[in-house]
C-alpha cells in the first residue's frame, strides 16, 4: 500500500460490529462514478456531482442487511493535475451527507489519486491501489475483517470486474455510466464475464440480498475460512 493512499474522513469504524471469530464479514465494494453517481467525465467541481436517485435506497438496504459497504474509486485526475485531493474529499463529504439524509451510510471511502504518467510528480507512481489492482480492497479487508469470497464488487466498467476477479469477490456490472456501452460493444473481447448484470445499483443490491440474505446468515457455497489478509 502506498504511503500516499488516503481515505476520506467520513470512514466508518467505531460503529462497525465485531466480526464473528474465525470468519470474515461480507462486503460490497462500490465504484463511484457511473455506479453511485453520474459518470460526467472527471468531477473537477463539486457542482458536477449528481448522486443517482436510487443510490441511497440501494445502500440503505445493504446497511440493513449488515453488509459492509465500501467505496473504491480511481481519481487519477489528481495525478493529472485536474483537481486536488481536497476536491475529492469535498465530493465524498457531499456524497456522505446526501446518503445520510436518506438513512444510508458508507462504511469507508477509498480513492487512488495516482497515475503512472501523472503530470504531478508526487502522484506519478506505479501504485498498488489503482483499480484493477487490489490495494484498496485489501486495505479494507484487513481493517473490517472482510471475507472477500462472500463479497462483491459493483461497477460500471470492466476494470471494476477485473478488480473483483483479482480480489476474489463476486462481480456485478451495472448498466449505468459506461456500463451499457462496455457491455454491448466490448464484451466479445472480455476473457471472463461478470457474474451478474444489473440495470443500476438498486437492482445490484437486490441481487446481492437475494443471493446472500443477511450478512450473518450462511450462503450457499460459503467458505468456512476467512481470507488470509
Ligand atoms: Mg465508474
Ligand atoms: Zn494508487
């Protein structure tokens, strides 16, 4: 994990229930742009943030079922000099408050500000957190004692699906953001298909709850051991 990797101040923690001994808890890792909020290119100003109207309900349902809900987002616009980490944090604070107004909560928000060809030297590194690499997921898995085999990655790009494949989670591609275009025009070239396709984040949440029920309940195909993270 890069020392420059940062987490938003809104990260949950004290309110997290302790995990059962010897077994991790399931989590849902959410991409941000095109999954929780509208894909608008880079969000280089707070006014460009548009949280999808169904996102709070989707996340609230996952909260109620005791899944950890964790955002993982590439924000290479920081490395490219398009916007600052302060802007990223402001966007995440606004997402947090909009979700809270509807009774929904993210347990943590991770972002990768790096890019190997970034304009700003401080961020120009080959990091381990830029999706589809697993640094953000692994950091969350350690912190929250997550069982990745019982967890999901939900996103609108194939890169998110590759993150899930690399981390050993299940994967759901949403048709919002870049999702429909990626699926319709590029899936022939994909070496591996997403596990499921969903119209949007709310349908993805319903699929997850249908497959797993509450986090404490056993699901078909459950591993008896947690991931060695
Ligand atoms: Mg996206
Ligand atoms: Zn990174």
